C-alpha cells in the first residue's frame, strides 16, 4: 500500500490432498480499517473459530471463490487445477487487485503483480483470510456431499484418505466425486473390476 498498490488481495486453496471432492480456492481483499482479529492459517484454528471468522470476513471484505472439480483435477493434475482455481478466484473479485499474494511457491497467470509466499497463510493477513474462506467453504460442501452419498461418510473425513474412507472405498468403489487419477482411488477401481470379473466367472 505504501508503494501505491491498491487494492491488494490474498489467495489460498483447500483440498489438494483428499481422494474426493474439489479443490476450493478463495481470494480476499481485506478492508484495512476492518481487518478481523485472530486471523491465522486455517489449519491452526478450531472449526468453530473458522466458522466465526468466515462470517466476519464475508461481512467486512471482498471475497470470491472458485472450484476445480475432480474431473479437472484428473485431466490437468492437482497442481494445475489448483492454480487454475486460484486465478479464477482472483478474477472473480469485485475489484481487480494490483497486487496478489498467493500461498506457496507457484505464481499465477494474472496481469497484475503476483507474489508467491511460502507459508503465507501464517504471515500475510489476506492469505490467512483466504485460507479460512476456502477451508470453510470446502468443508461445508463435503458435508453436503455426505448427505447425498451417505455410504462414504464425506461429512466425517471431508474426502481425505482416512482408514474409514479407505474401507468405504473398498466396499462401494469410487463415485463421481472421487479423484480417479489418485493412486488409492485408481487401485480401488481396479480391485472392483477384478472382483466383478471374478464374480462373473464364478457365475458362469
């Protein structure tokens, strides 16, 4: 801001590691006069605190969200899908920022100045705010997917590769919301096909 670059945005994503569900990216332009207190990397906050800060951020800042679905992740790979979603979130902001801080080591294909900051969600307020928005948005989405697909328990593990999720995958095979390019899902799919083929052979 001292350099005359305004507005300034921060962006971050949630959901690179899970076996199911989308990557959710968020971009936030904070109001310098109303920066929420206790902003922190979303992973360091309790679910209740994240929810409270989510409401404050959405009420006081300019916020945009973009989603990269499993199909895009499988087509482009997880890194490219994540960077695509981050760029889309920035472009969806009500105002075009002159400077964008992005968490991590990778830059974004934007026309404005972009600074990649490793560990930025614990250093830069706007990135921390974006990490909270992305995390809460994704968690709520996965809870809704849990209602639509109760056999997987998405609301419990949010798509991550827990032992419970692995057991559900083996029992039911992957669904449309799983990432087929991820090895545990791909291997499970192969196992399901082999089991089906064995069952057909036994019937014959």
